[in-house]
């Protein structure tokens, strides 16, 4: 059985990742010359989430945790230009779809980790 503290940290930090993703994709429909702070926040939240997954082998090896991580990395790909240049442009439709699928993966992850009460709605983050 996974360490409850590790599970709680992963669930909480996963929500922080989603919130920063939400803020980032909302900028996607215009030039992103002011989005570097949002990108930095997103990437820092993802890094923390990734670190927390390694606290417990059962969490780290959980297929739903790994699937959520993959959705985060997929969401990140269109934002890669922000690392090297500004302004950058990102397709808002693609970004929104990637965000929504990441929310679905998060909801599956928290349910599988026994935290179904932490399921979220993409529209209300």
C-alpha cells in the first residue's frame, strides 16, 4: 500500500500543475510575450510533482501517475519556444485539448490512488 503522505503530496501537487496549466493555456490565443512567468510556474510545479512521485515506489510505478506525467509532458511540448525566445505563439485549440486530457488523466490518477474526492472539473480550476 502506498504511503498516504506521498499520495497526498502527489495529489496536491498534481492539482497545482493543473492550475498552472490552466493559466498558461489561457494565454495561448495571443502572443505569449508575457507568459514566461506562467511557464516558469508551470514547469516548477511539474518538477515538484515529479520529485514527489519518487517518494514512494508504489506511487512512482503507478501506471496512472505515469500517464498523468506523460500528459503533462505532452502539454509542455507546444510551449517549448518560451524557453528560448519571446514572443512565441501557441495554438489555443491544441493547448486547450491537451489541458483537458491532462485533467482527465489527473482525475483517473486521483481516483486510482483512493482520492476520488479530489476529482476536479477543468472549467472550474
